[in-house]
C-alpha cells in the first residue's frame, strides 16, 4: 500500500484547508499581497494598452472618414459617422474598464491574464463554485475602493485641500484593509465571499487509474452530479481516456477548458488532470450503470 505524501510544514503562514460542499478537505495557499498587487498592475497595464490601441484605431478611422466625406462633399454624413465612432469609443472604454475582470474571472480559470502570469486565481471561500454574483460584487467594490474619490474631488474642486485629504484617507483605508486580516482579503472579497489563492507549484500526485471505476468516494477530489455527467457519452469517454493515457499537458489543458465550460465548473484550475480523471471515472461508472439498466448513450448528441 502506498503511503500518502506528508504535507509540508507551513512556514509562510499562508496555507489553509478548504472544505468542499462534498466534505473533501483540500490544502490551499492564500496568495501573497505582493502577487495580488503585481497582478492588478499587469491587468491595468493591459487595459490601458487596449484603450490606447482602440482609441488610435478609431482616430485613424475617423480621419479617413472625414477625408472621404469632404472629397464627396457630404459633411453631414461625416458628422453622423463621427458620432457613431464616438459612441463606439465610449462603449469600448466602458467594456475595457468594467467587463475585462468579469470576462476572465468568470471563465474556467477564474483568473485574469495578470493573475495567470503571477500564478494566482480567485475562488469561493466556502469551497463551492465561483458564481457570477461573487465576481460582480468584488469588482463593483473595486470601483468604489479605487475610483470613488475622483468624483468627490471633482465636485469639491481640484483646489480643495479637504477633498484631497478625504480622498487620501479613503484610499488608505481600502489599500490597508488586506493588512488587517490573515487571508489578505480586500473589502470586495469580504462582501463577495471570495479569496485569492496561489496555483499549486508542486506536481500533484497521480490521480486514480483510468483502468476502471472506483466506488470509494473518498478517493475523489472532485464530485460531479448527474446533470454534469449527462452531457457526455461513450464517444467522449473514450476520447477522454486517450487524453489521460497520453498525459500531455497541452491536451489536458484544452480538454479541461472544454469540459469545465460545458458543465459550468471552474474549480479544477491547477488540478486539471485530477479533475479530468475524476470526471472520467464517475462518467464511466454512470454509463456502465445505465447500460445495466438498458440505457445507452453513444455520444452527447444521442
């Protein structure tokens, strides 16, 4: 019998135990404050570059539109085209500022490009799925934390010393907030019920063998309900088995993103092979049980 690997000592004070709704205890590592700040800076740089690139492209289009309209002596058409481009610019700036974080954090990885580069992601503190409500709440709070002082200064006047003092105090409160809780939570994390975790750096122990299903529920790290398993059939099961046997990182990543998106799960990031192995075993058990009951599903389109 193989001995379970000994859990390393937590010298950083960042390791926690997350208990999933199924009662499975998983060791996780809370992301450091430096990694979170670095991820935010990277994301803001990406957003600014997208904004600048979009603005330059629209300005170029607008210049060409004006020249074309003058050549055709249709200045009214040019004005309408410029108004349309201005509306496009406003929408694009709004999406870059507000939808950027929502789009990436609601994806299978639960992480923006900046978080992926720094090896962190967001997750639900109760061990469940990361919901849209959580992501929306934590990002709305980011706007309040970072950008609310701007309209206050604008209303009081840029020469108002009290306005600048109030804005500085406001920013200090929220910037220092993560220093006063052991998990480094932002106010948005507290409200949303989320936290930021490090991606595991060590190689995870091999998941269960794909030779056949197991009835020992304790061996599963990920549990899937019947609706999540019902979306695939025997054809997909065989394809998944080939991917697991070949054990190629790029294939595992691609298949994980496909399945997790299909079933609406994003809790396997950093444990892709274990996620797929558990899904394979439970799907195989379900299909075999269905065959014994006279049901057969060749593929997801059957």
